[in-house]
C-alpha cells in the first residue's frame, strides 16, 4: 500500500455549521500521523484553479466554534466536465496530493466518486443542514440549523401568543422534511408539512378551530421548502381563510445555515474528521463516513449515492439492476427505516399538539 504523505481537504456545496470542526479534526489528526495537509479553497473549483495552501496545526485554531467554512465553498460547474476533472487531477499531481477528504452533501460525493475514478482517492464527510444523506443517520450541521430554527420560532410564538395568531414558517431542507419535522416537535407546532408525508388539511383546520374554541391563542405550522416556491405563502392564506385565525408567514432562509455549531455538531464533525483520516491513510478510498447506531462506520460512496437516489425516487432501472439483491435489500431497508421514523414523528405531532 502506498504511503500517504500529503492529503487535501475541501468543503463544497452549501456550507453547514460544523464544517470547520471537521477541517480542524482532519488537519490535526493527519499532522499527528505525519501526513501533511493542504487546504483547498472554494471547493472543487479551488482544486481546478490551484487555490491551495498548506495547513499547520495553528491554522485551524479557534475555528471549532465558528459557523461557515474557513476553506470557503462553491458549486463548480466546471468540475462536472471531464476537462474540469482532468485539471483537478493535474493540480493534485502538481501539489503531490495523494488523496482528498471532501466535506459536503450529495453533490460533493458525486465529485469525490469522479475524482477517485480519475485516480485521486477520496473520502467523503457528510455535512449539510438538510440531513438528506441516506447512508448516515445524521449529517453535520443539521443539529445546529434546527436549534437556530427553534430559537427563531420561539420568538415568533411570543408575538403569536400576544396577538392570538398563527405563524406559518418555511424551513430549509431542499426535498427533505427532516428539519421541518423535528423542529415542529420541538416548538409544539400543529403540523409539519413535508413532501414525504401527505397532510390532511381538513383535519388540521378542524383541529385548529376546535382548539381556538377551547382557548388556544397561538398556532405554529412548519412547512418545508421542498413543498415548492410560494407554497408557504399560499398555505398561510388558506389557513387564515379556512380557520378565521389571523396568520403570518416567515422564512428564516439562510440564517438557518449560519452560527456557532452546537456541541453535538462539533463532536460529530470531530469524530467524522478523524475517521476520514484513518480511512484514507489506511488505504481505503471512495468511502463516506457515516453515523449508524451511535458508531462511525464507512460505506462506499457510490452505494451511498444509490441510497440517496432510492430515497428521492430518482434511481434508474439500469442502476437498480446493477445492485446485487442482498445489497439492494439492505439499502431499501435503510430508506424504509428513515421514512418510518418520519412517519412516527408525524404521528406524534398529530397526537400531542392541539
Ligand atoms: O443544501 C443546503 C441548502 O441550504 C438547502 O436547504 C437549500 O435548498 C439550498 O442549500 C440553498 O442554496 P443556496 O445557498 O445556493 O441558496
């Protein structure tokens, strides 16, 4: 097995609180193991452009507590072309980078597969506030984003209670309703409206009218951005019209992506950063590190991407046919368990909030 002398680390796609903690862990553990670390700035685009700087232990000081990413991030269209990938490989050769740790979401992992296939081994670390990576139970940034949302909604609730209003809040998550569901529980919302589970609005409206008669003043409804552009505003109007309760709309938008990471995100990012270094220097490649059942494990990135496609229903017949039956069974079970968990959370919301 070739000895790794120098690795690169990059962040790509939407930033997520905890990315810095992962960069710090990668850098510190690699240096401890005698492996040099090159910080690649602006994601895969930085790899194409040679936007690279050597990182020492002090370069990652005082970042564990900071949101955003000190390596910056970008979504690179050029890297999606064969020429872009080739340029990135040439940069790795020029800087003697033996392997790259890529921190981000599914787009980042697609890039990691391409780069590995082109000869530069990569390990992925799942970091996105959306929690939409099927292979891991939790992604870096999800916990912080939810805590930020809870903090904002608690504030809305104060004013909703004073004015006896309903607030409809649209949260991020791309197509995934994870942020909406969990924050709905944490703030005591009437319902969470997400793509994965249909909402019975007749029931929601009846529940609200009944609760208002019984003295409930404020109501919260959380909707996921995955419901579509303008959906939240329309929902707001519909609720006001059908319940007669004055309703306001709010969208915290990118505020959800910022801020100091929670303890949970710092610990997760540190564990995943360390695991990624261990994997890479032990000669594993094209892996993504995941949290499963409280342990950090790893999985082939291609398989992880297939799980995401199964989850989003975007997998092709050809891709399905290429997966051995026992592996497909395990993948489908992961997807089914995730959905069952969401259904369970939805059931709780419906049964304990009035
Ligand atoms: O993937 C993270 C995320 O914040 C999504 O929740 C959201 O849909 C998207 O990124 C927003 O992207 P941008 O930062 O490009 O506006």
